[in-house]
């Protein structure tokens, strides 16, 4: 199946929830009932400028490379500002009312749109929207289109296959597994992990898993990405796309994988509050561990570490197994939380310049090369040929898993009720990992926080 057909077929299911933009009229930014006016596509883009508020600090340098080439080719100036990890919403809220407010910003799915709708221009008349492989992926309300996904991403457990092969070849291993092809459920993952931890000196590692980072603003891999799994399975079991309250019926599965991470780690549990994502990615890059949970965007963090010892060919993805029945047919988590919005309060020229920047990235020869190779994006647009696929090993792994015949786990964390909910969960997880809170309390607090925050949206 070619790439364009792959994206269209796979993402109809993966991104089906994006049609859920009826999130109520309540929002934190004081917006009214609907997005802004349509972008004037006839405005002179050369008289405008782009002010881009970037969502991902880990690719800020890559974005600057892209921007420099765009400006050199078009003459349009682009100002890049990158929010610190975990502070995007606060940064956007502080900047959006300024005279030099961002013209291009990211909204986080339907919940994000509910908060920022009055600042989102209608993009339905742009070429960018027409190029979407699956237009159902866009965030729309009525006839307007207010958020356009710009990348398909995947996350799971990244592993170093060279270390895994060393384990499977060990005469001292106590499991019967002989390759990662056989590790297709939590039982197998747990057995292999615990055996490897016992053999860590022989394998030349400090722990099987990299540090579970809980430093301030760095806990998104656990309170969002990992928490997606139990919510995904509860939604699937109930046959719904959203919930006002949760039973958290898969909380024990969540605990299974979290315990596996923290009990077989490079870092003692008492030190997790000091660890950042960069620390864990460096541990993986330097061969101190065999596995780390992260997404395909993490390759730049791995390859950019001074002294990196991991070969690109050895970097692979494994699904996040938690012990759910039938998970042998589960793939990695594939979707997006990244939807570009154009500031409807910007001048017509600035809006036109911003649209030109987006369309240049996804339709010009140089832009598409940056998209796939500099940024490592799997772009959801039909402007890309089969040969224009990412060379990034983790992006290639996402495509491999999308073609594997198993079911991708959708990014259901886009319905998480608020950043407050995530922050509360992250704090409770750290307390649990530090031995200061029992798991039953984590479960109870999470259910209460979900209900409270969802109710606040509906008010």
C-alpha cells in the first residue's frame, strides 16, 4: 500500500475522534461561540510576517533551519518562539493578546479548540486544507475548519536492538525468548525485562529502562502518553469517544507498566523527581539502558547526544504492553495532538504569510525535504510521493507498524479534560513512585479529577 493510501486508510480510524468538536461553549480564554473569519487568501503574503509559537522544544533547532530556508526563498520573515516544556498553554495565554501575538500556534485537539476558538481563523478555503489525505482529521465546526493536523506521529517503547540481541544470545538468560518478535504482550515484556535487569552487568547497562522523568514540566510521558492506554481501552470497551466520568477500569494495567519502568531503571525511584526527558534520552543514546518510552520525535534527541553509541539501524519501536487481553494484536500509539491554527486577529497580510509558510513546507521541493528529513515528519498530505518518506529511523518504524496489520492505539488523550487534570495525575504518580501515596489513592484522585475538570468544561 502506498503512503497516501496508508495514511488515509489508517487515520480514518485513528483520528475519528477529531470530529468531536462540539465541546461546549466554555473556555479559559473567553472565546465566543465559534471560530474566526475565513483567511483572506487574496491578501499579499509578501507584505506580512509570521510569528510562530512552537510546541516542541526538542525540535526548535530543526524549525530554525526550516525557517531560514523559507525566508531566503520567499523573503517573508518568520519569528520563532518556543515554549518551555509543559508551559505551552500558559505561554500562549500570555502572548495571544499582545501586539506581536503569534500568527501561527498549536491547539491540542477538540479540547484545545474549545479553549482557543475565538482566535482560530477559518482555513477551509486554503490549499493546505484541500491537500489533507483525510479531511475528517481537521478540527471543524459547522462549515469552518479551524485546526489542521501537520504531522502524524507515533510513540511506544523505543529499544536498542543491539542490546536486545546481546541478551537473547546470552547463555545466562533464564527466559525462552529468542527475539523481539516473540515479545508481543506484557507477560513476555516483564519476563525479559526482569531477566535483563538481573544480567545488567553482563549486558553493559545500568538498567533496562531509562529514567522515568518527573522533573517539573517533564512528566508528560506518564500523565498523558502512558495514561492514554487505560483511557483508550475504557473508551473501546464502552464503545464511546468521550466520557464525563471514568471508571478507570484499566488502572491496574497502567500500574503494571509503570512499575516495570521504575523497578528496572537506570535511576532509583527516590531520584525520579530530578530527572528530565533529556536525561532519559541521553541514557539511551549512551547505551546505559536498552529501552525508553517516547515518540518518533525522539530520534533527534538520541542522535544529537555527544558520544551517542546507538546505530540508527538498531533503533526500534515496541508497543506499550500493559496486560490487556488480546494485546498481541495491539500496535504502537499513532495519531496527533498537533493542529495548526492561524490567529484570526492578525492582519490579513500576516495571515496570508502564515498560510504561505505552511503551504511552502508541505508542497515545495525544499519544504517537503525539510518536512521529512529535517523535522522527521510523517505528513498527512497528498502532496507527498511514495519516495518522499522520512529517513528518520523512528519515523520509518511508525510507518512499519502502521503497515503491520495490528491495531494502532488512538491518541485518546486529546479528550483529557484539562492541563490541571494532567498535572494532578503527574503529581500523584510521582508520589506513588516515591512511596508517599498508595495506588488506590492515585486511582480515586484520578477519577475525581477527571469528573471535576470535565464538569468545568460543561459549565
